[in-house]
C-alpha cells in the first residue's frame, strides 16, 4: 500500500513512480492504454494501473534494464526491443538489480528499506509472452510511433505521441545519459539517430523515465 505514486499529467497521460524515483509512463486512448516500462517488479504495479484506467492494456519496454523491465512477469504479453530480448533470460535483470542496490545502500541509505536483494524475476518470465516492438501502436484514434534511438542501450526506443506533441524517451535522452554501447554500438551511430530525431517537427516535449516534468524538445 502506498508503494507506487500515481501522477495524472493530463491529456490521458499518467506516471507511476516507485519510492526510488523509477517511473513508468502510461498513455490512455479511447480503446486501449499503453504502459511504457514495468519497474523493478518488487511490487505489483497492476493495481495502480487499474486506478488510472480499466481499458485493455498494451505493455512495452523502452529498453531492457532491470528498473524498466523487472515487472514484465506480471503481464501476459510484453513488447520489447527485439535486439535486447535475450537479456530477459540470461539473468541480467537480477544481477543488475542486486549490483545497483548494493551501491545504493552506500550512496542512498534513506532507501534501504526498499533495496531488496535476492529477488529473482528471471525465473518468473516463462509465463509471459514477449513480442518485438512494432513500428506503431493505435490506442483508438490515438496513433503512436515507435522510434529506435539506441545509445543508452543497444535498442533503446522512443514512443512519439503526435496528438500531444510529446515523445516518451525512456532513458535514451537525458541530462545525465549513460551509454551502454559495448560491444554492439558506437557513439557515432547514436549521434546519427539522435540528429535525425532532433529534426522532427511534430514534437515539443520530451518525457523522461526518471523525471516527472517533461523537458523541451529543444534539449535534443
């Protein structure tokens, strides 16, 4: 109770944020809703989703890091950047989370009650169907475009909602961007994609995963 905070941002957009500041974004259309990222998976995010909408839910990961895909096991079907799908099954989610929490015990001691180590989500994923991210979703008169940016991870992906001129960028764009490029990507590839993305004329705002307030598209 009270683990997740639901933030209504208007225009059918919600954020679901855990005590560690990890946020998932949800876009609600007339027929369906899209949940972007599922958090660490240490608590059940579904009751908080249901507070915002009772519509059929599409679930996706912007990228496969433990704080964005750990809760995948709670859903029947999840769309994932295809190139990163193997990470779901090689134990990366559990290793990353335990390593992160060990460091947070030192640098963020006020969070210690939430830093649960040894919780295994990988073995819970066998009942979830994973599908590659498509090029678009339609939530019912609310078409969304999926754009591959990479950089932060091999296939970090962005959801563009032209109806509100907003791009939900996950961690692919951030004031403190970490690049996990080895061994499959380069800075040059990321810069090329980012340059093309920066030339869009249908986006005014960037919604990041770890910030509630959007930032201007000019930041790109």
